[in-house]
């Protein structure tokens, strides 16, 4: 765009850094309103039950309690869709997961509200619990049936569980994975279902290209394995929270929400609360992380409570509630068969993807299916995807939703095949990596993706020359992400003090406001000190897309460019008139404007502002407007190389060094882009090595605290070397692509491949715990049957976890005799093995 | 949050009197890093009605060391205070092994070793090394004091020999004899801020010929309380401490425990890790002993 950039592309400390470090920044949990009540939620005591009755009379009588609400208080003017989590913010008739809100209390303080929960008497009729998606799909499995209000007994029996297609296509659209093939999938699905209709399937998609049977027949190597990922939590520091204030006179609801998307939040709250959209206003304070999880989970219930209580109400989740009853990222079981020729050319991929969506639809199942094959040139593709209901908290997005699920599976497959044909991990990926023009499984052609540029940049990295010692191994993995590309608008206006204000409606999660300041300064031709970025609320801000899909800088950046250009041209027009010269004779700088040809013609910025907005001003105020249609899409591709050392006895994985490379198109702010690459990698490492939400047979989370749900700590991590690759996009600001998400995708595959290189053993299930690795090395099994010789104080409580015994050592390499070797025990898997978790 | 009455006595006697007057529904508060979480989150049974702070009891905060008298750690001394006491790192490296890994630095600045012991988690990291060094516990009641070996202090998860009205005053650790060494290692998924899946302390004293004169092997998190692996110890006494002998001792120890399987790991893996860690800690203890 501009030949020489002076501000864009430079590392720039965040404009909000000082306020955040000094504690001045106001987050959602800091919001305090006069007369504000504290809210607590009573969660379902069962993972699956009919709610027979709820008696709140005793709780209401507790001094300090102002309001108690249940499903009966849901608005009557709204047709609630009980198959949607967004509509089910209070359970009615049935509860579908442990901890699902069945009642809520607002009281003068948090302790009173908590105390009041004890006095709410709920009678349940427990229903069978489904926790394993494979079990849930069996023909004799009980059904998880959502129902609308007043559903008759008959319609209950005939209810189709796949009633939430709406949310599903929304998800597709949100992440923009292309819109072809969904209808075709439905047709194929009905064929497949004719054979054996799996139960509890919320959605089903088939992606098909070419002829996989033919592809495998032409293969010299065919590998099949099953990969499992656990449900994991996004782990944002700031707990989910919202504050609501109902203005009964004006019938207007104001919400302060820790959200990624204030305009979505407004629309959703209005829809489920039965209010006109213009009667809902969302204010977004600073947000302490969202990573995909902060989209409408909390605000409706708090809004309803404020409407009932007639006072401001605040609700802040506990970490326990976060882990038991929020919206984490999905567990999945992916069985995948891939083939290649002796020369390494890929031939076919066939996969069955089962995504455990929890109690409501909304998982990124179709994205997982697409991203299994999209990074590679597979000529023949058959991917069969199932989104399956279970009695767990339902899932939502988590930074490149589903990306790690796909990558962990396909990247190990690729590694195994590369080994089999004697190619290096890098060579094999360079040979087969996708590029512009190749179609993805959903039929959309790849735009200008930078996968090869990333691999080529990595090839030059010194990490490959680092020697590896005994028990050490190196792993490579890649991953790509489509990302968002919504329409966007911004305003740039000249303020009285001669600074330019950039007004946006997007939430700044990652430093996007700093990037906007850089972009505006660059376009206006002014130093960054002359720019202020302000995010306004839904009533006052121009529309901005959700801070999801890594799109904020990519989509909004262009609106900021347009608005700044507009403002600049207005400034030049006024100045040219005032100085009686041409526009190209005008120079802008920190002090003000001047004419190059007439040295006496100059104005300071405040003087200039007087001419457009002062009492006697004659020119129009400078109000730059940028409003742009959605972008074409600029997927981000990333790669990760990890070196590990595995303790040969304990299985403990120590990470020695990590390189994270990503094509970002153009790094607007190198400092925050490096931070994004490192942050995503840290989260990718966390879900690879430690993170797993574990459920007991009753559906309760057994590790619902940060003691036993482990995120990475600084001492677990090496310095992560971020390698920024810049292959400009066609329509992003200054060539920028999406940035935030892709770096979380490859670490799990890279670490699994590194562990395999270090130990000679493949681990097919996340997290890669020391125990799993020690078991894969065959060291633990003889100790399982050991009995105690010494007298003990109390008898050994019955072991809860049969960990590993039924679950490990099942997977293995395929052999390369040109025929399929399935090393999985898909048929022999026992339900108890999964339940034992 | 559950409401409770709060006391801050000045002397051990006064504390014992308050405790015995209020009965079993009272709890002693030191650093509070376990107790406050238990009160707020209702874990480990009902929250107490009476909370008695030891903050104002001076004598509980002393940490003293002399080569002749050994180390005395007041029950109210913080982990950081203990670690900073002269002689601790040099003469009792395994105490440092076991306490410098408890929580974070901020936790160590407020949490006490006495609290870690009285909370009586089977995984308490301070217990195995202290037992391995042969520590004793001084206990005060309303009328008298008594001393018990620390290895006899624990009676079950969250349970100790302390009777209603009694409190832990101090821990005494004798200075190890010459040619001794001791190491504590725990296995955790993470490198810090974690809880032991298995913790092992091995104390070894060699005789002049380089045979094992004495061995104390203490296992944490693999039984209802920290336990001595006596059969494993016996297998080493009088023996050359060869790699084979240590491996055998590790496997014997693995049979002496009664681990549970839980979210942190299976029982089988705990036994296996015990075997590995007994070998590793005994090896390290030998190295120290031969210095």
C-alpha cells in the first residue's frame, strides 16, 4: 500500500499496558453499581434428570435475599429453543449436565446468596447418564432429548435429537469454512444412517472428494489409527462474569459483559429475553481473556435476574463452575486412515470423526473434519463427522476451535508415513503441503496460504542443527486456520486538542487497539502520539465484528484505513482552501499543518480544529468514516518444532526448545504478533501435556480446580522462538492475515512426534501424561497387579481409575507391506475403560 | 462463607485452653493456606465454628539450629523462615527438597511446616524428609506436653494423634551422623505449583566399610499417611549399596504401600514410581554420604 512504512510493522508496546499493569484498567469484575446485588446459581445435582419440582419459598424468606428465579421465570414472550444452550440458561423440565443452572438467587451479598442456595428444594427424577460419545451412538443407548415448552408425551418419544442445525450452520459461517457440501452431506448422511442409525447425533457431515478405495489401492503405505483428545478449558484469567441493570421506566437493559463480541451479546440477550434490540445496551469493560469462550454464556441470566429483582445484579463464576459448567473445548475420537506412495505422494484419507459436544450442539465438528485434510494435497477424501450429545457441559470455541484435534491426529499420521517411506518430516510436508488453488475437503479452493513459506522459513532455522542426546527427540507439526472476515466499520475524528480519535466497537483481546493506532498514524502521516483509540458500547460505537476467528485486525484494520484516509482527505481539502494552495502542497506533522510553497501558511492542530469545530468555524468537522464489506479470507498457517527429553523411567516430558513459525501476512505490531505466537504455543503445549477435564460416572468433574486441572507454568516452558513469516494477503490491512489462533494448533502434534522420536513409542491420546508414556514403554504394567505386603492403617479404598490398562498400548504403527494394518482395537474397546476416567 | 469465632491467643497455654474449651469444632490457623480454602470451599467436612490463630504466639515462630542440639522448627514458622535458617540447607538438604517445592514463593512466605504436617495430607511434602531424618514432634495440651516420633504423628488422611485441646509446638530434627545423606523427590505432572503423586525420602548412613549402617525410606501420597518402607530399609541394612540392591529395595517398597488410583495417576503407576524414586533418592543419598 505505502512504499515505506514508518509505524506499521514496528514493535510497539500496547497502548493499554500501563493501565493494566498498574491496576487502573477496569475489568468486568470491577464494575460496581449503587444497590448492586450478588448472584449465585444453583447447579443441577444430576448430570441428567427431569426436574419434577422446585420449591424456592424457604430461600426467598432468608433475610437479604431479594429474588430467586427458576425456569418458570423465563420470558413468556419468547419461543425458547431448548435444544440450544444459549436458550437454556436456566433449565426447564430437564437438566442435561451436572451443574447446569436450575435456579438463581440475588441477595445483598455473595455469602447470603450462597447460603440461600441451600434452601432451594429441587426434586429430580434421575435419567440415565451418557458420558462416552461412542457409547451414546450405540443403537441401544438412551436418548438425550431436549424439548420445547409444552411438548407432548408423543412428541417427546418421536423427538429428533438433531434439532440444533441452526447453531451448527452458524458456527460454519462464523469461522467461514465455506458453505458448499452441507446439503450433499445431508444426503450422504441419510444413506449412511440407513445402515445403522447412531443415536444422539446432533449433526452429521460427510466430506467426499475422489475415490478413497482407488486411492488406497494405489498406495504403498496405508496407516490407520485412532486418536483421542480430552475436553479442555480455555483457561482465561478473568472468570466469566456479567453485570446487569434493568431500567424499568424506560424498559431498557444495560449489560456490562466480559465478552468477545458486544454486538452479538446484545442481539443474543435481546432474543432470549424477549426485548427489542435497541432496548439492550452492552458495555464491554477490559476483558481478561476469552479464547472463544465468552460469547453469551452469562449475560442473559444476569439480565433476567435484574429484571426480576429490579436492581443491578452481578454474577461472577467461580473457578469450580468454570471447570464444571461453562463451555470448554470438545473431546474427540478420530479414526483416520491415510495412504501414500513410495515416493511420499499422498493418495487418500478416510476418517471417522466423533466429537463429544456435551449436552448441546455447537461444537466445531465440521471444522475438525475439514482441517484434518485441508493442510495437505489429498486427491481422495472421505471424512465422516458426527457431533454427539453426552451429559457434560456443552462445548464452545477455543482458539482455533478443533484445530488441535485435527492436527494431533493428522500430524502423527503424516509423521508415521514419512518415517515409513524414509523421508524427513520437513521434506514430506513440503512435498504434500497444500497451496493456493487446491481444494479443501469442503470444496472451497485454498486462497493464498503461506504454508510452504512457513516450512521454508523453518528449514533455515538453526534448531535443526542442535544436537540431540539420548532420550531426546524432535517433532514437527503444522496447522492452519481459516479465521473470520466479518464486515467492519470505524470512525476517525479530529478532537479539540488536535489528536485524532479512532472509534471502534470491537473488543481488544490481543492488542488490536494498538494496531489500530499504528494503522491510523501510518495513514494520516502522523506520529502515534497523535492517535487515541476508543472502544464504545453497542449504542454509540460503529459496528465491529466479534473478536473471534482472529479477525479483528484483519477485518477492522481496513475500516480504520478507510476512516483515516477519509479524515486525511477532509483535512487536506480544508487546509488547501484555507492556505489557498493545492492538497499535495500540504504537510502534516506532530505540530500541525503547513504549506510547502507558502512558509507563512501554517496552523497548529488546535488552530486547525478551531476552523472546523470552533464557535466561528466555517469548515465541516473532520469525521472520517470507514465501512467495509467482509474480506475474502486470509487463513493463517503455522508450524511448530519441539525438542523434548523423555525420562526413560518415569515418562516425564521435559521440553528443551520450541520454535513457532507462522505466516501472518504482515505483522502490524511485531511485539504483539510475537506474543500471540508464543501465547498460542503455550496453550497448545498445555493441552498436549497436562490438560484434561475428567468426569466421574455421575457426570461430576473430578478435577474442578486448578490444582488438578493443570495449565502450563513458566518453569514448564522453554523460551519459545517466534518466527514471523510475511506473505502478504490480498485484502488485509497492509497485507495482514489473521494472527491470533493458528499457533495453538501444531504444538500437540509436534510434541507427540517428538516423544515418538525420543522413545520409539507413539501416544495416541492427549494429554501426553508421564504415566501414558511410561505405560507405552511397557514399564508400569507389572506393578498394576502388585498387592500390598505391609500392614496398613486402613484398607485400600477401591481404586477409581483403571487408567491405562484398557486404554494404552492399543495403538501402533501400521506396517508398510502395502496393505492396511489396523492396530487399533476399535471393536474390542470396553465402555468401562472410558468410564473409568 | 461459614461464620466462625476468631481467637488470637498470646501463649501456647492459652491456645490449648481455648481449643479444649471449644471442643473438636475448632481449628488452628497458622498460614491459612489450607484452612481458608477448606472453609471457603467446604472441602474436608464442615467448616469450623472456632478459629484459633497462632500468629501472636511468639515461641511458635522460632527456628533454631546447632550441630549439637539439632534443628528445632517452631510449628508457626513459615517455610521461607525455615529455609533461611543457617544450617538447614547444609545439614538437612532433604528438608529443603521437600519444602521449597510447596506451592509458590508467596505460599512459602506465609505457609508453615507445622501447618503442612497438621493438615495431614498423605501427600504433604514436608513429612517424608522430616520422618527420614528421624524428627520428633513436641505436643502441648492444656495440662502437659508430650513428644511423639513424627512417623507416629499421622493416623489417616487429615488425621493426627493430636487430641482435642492439643497443639503442635515444634518439630525437632537431630543432626544426621557422619557419612549420612538424604534426598526427597516427588513426582508431579508439572515442574512447579503441584501436588505429589508419589513422594519419596531416602536417608542412608554408611559404615566405615561403605555398607549401609542405617536406612530410612519414607513414602508419601501412596498410603493414608506418609509411611516408612521398613522391609525395603531392612533389605539394605548391612548390605553393599549396589545398584541391584537399590533396585530390589525400590520394588520391595512398592509392595509396602497401599496406593489409590485417582485423577492424578493409577495405583500401578504410583507403585512403579515409588520403585523408581526409591532407587533415585537412595542413589543421591549415597552420594551425599560418601562425600
